[in-house]
């Protein structure tokens, strides 16, 4: 069976509906996978009218067939949500709705109805408060046996992955361990070999400016170098530690596939400068594929019909690689 993809509509008061509508209109040009939306039909109808999209929506149920997802109408699995205006301020009002949407997608995965899912952006601070650092950690904790979720920001030319994700800088050094670096790199390496059919080349960054080369008792010497040595012993192509300030120039010159950073902004800031919307966020280590566009909710442009759908399009396109 050529399983479809589910797209969670995400934060109701964001650019999500706009990029979904734009992707649906362009679908035939970039994807052979069928997909459907998990979200509120009532809200999508309101936002469709506000944004002036001439798209018809149809409701599907738990027992949908592939043929139900074909045709000119956008298929939606309805999650009830009441909102009077097409766009409002982001608040905790939508939290129950968003969690229900994620739980529905996970149930579809467990019942083998879908290949995986994409979630449109959510406001992490509003949805999770202090309970989870982000969606990667939230989904990793949805299983009885906790899995090691790994964030991979993917682009065909170069991908990046931070060892620590959404935590304060003063906590980073305490969260970096030899085993975490090894485990994360092994998960990414297996993903590249299994899904992309190639053996990746890794650049492992240091933590400190210029790797504090004059010090004998730093994170580079105590942790990162030892992790790289262990990775080489199991035939993974890992190089470093590389000084972060010149790392992207080094990666380009040496044709690396993946750069492993020690903290979020160390690799995400330069990466987004280079690739903008031409990237997707993949959570690895789960028993299914989960992807999201590599951008936020766009609260400043929601309802203005100027949002760029490229990252969501790339998210959908990626599933063309998966059977």
C-alpha cells in the first residue's frame, strides 16, 4: 500500500493554513504522495475565506481509503475547535486542540494508516510551557520506553544537528556527553544509509571559541575528541573537533554532509542564513518519520497571504524518498 502522509495544521493563529492552501494548489508539481490535513474544518473554512483561496474542503473519517484523498478537494480529518474570528492572538486556548491533533496523528501511525506526519508550526512556549524543550522532546516522551529523539535540520547540500536543543547556554556544557554525541551521530548515520542510500561525512564542532586549544582540561579534550575517536572505530566518517567560527567554510571546502553542533544556535543561525526556507526539521530516533517546516508560526504575517510555503513543500517532497 502506498501510504499517505498526515499534516497537522498546528497553531490555529499562524501562517499554517495559508501555507497548507498554497501547497495544495501546487501539489501535482512536486509530490506523488497523497496527504490529508488533521485540523479544524470550521477554522480552515474561516481562514480560507479571509485569505481568499478558492479551494474546496472535504471531510474524511478514520476508515478513509486512498481514493478518498484524491481529487480536487482538500481532505481534512476534523478536530473540533471553536474560534469566532479567522485569526486571533495566540493563547493557551488552543492547547487541547493541538495535543489532540498530535495524538490523532500518532494513532494513525500506530494503526499503520499513514507513512508518517508533518506538523505545521506551533508556539512551543505557549503549548509546552516548561514541560518540554520542543516537539522533538515531546514526541520522544510519547512512548512507554523513552526514545532518543534527534533533531536534524535537513538540506540536500548540508544538514545540521545540535547535541543540545532548546536550553539556556549556561546549561549546555553540563548536557554534552561522549555517549550522547556517539548515539546522535549513529542515529543520523543510519538514517542517511537507510533512507538516502549514502554514507554521510560528519563535521563535529567544538564547544569553546577556537576549541580553547591552549587548555588541557576542556570539553573538547574530555568529551568531544573521545567521542570522535569512538565513532571512527565503528567506521563512521567523523572529523573534528572543528572550530565553530570557520566551520561552515570548512564544511563547504571539504564537502561534509552533516555538521554536529554542541548547542542550537551554534549551527542553526548560520544554517538559516545560508538556506532560509529551503530546509526541513526531521525528528530521528522515532519509530516513524516526523517532519516540520523549519520556521515558526509567523504571527507578524498571519492572515496577510505573504507566507512562503517552500519549507512545507520540501517537507512533503521528502516523503517521496520513503516507501
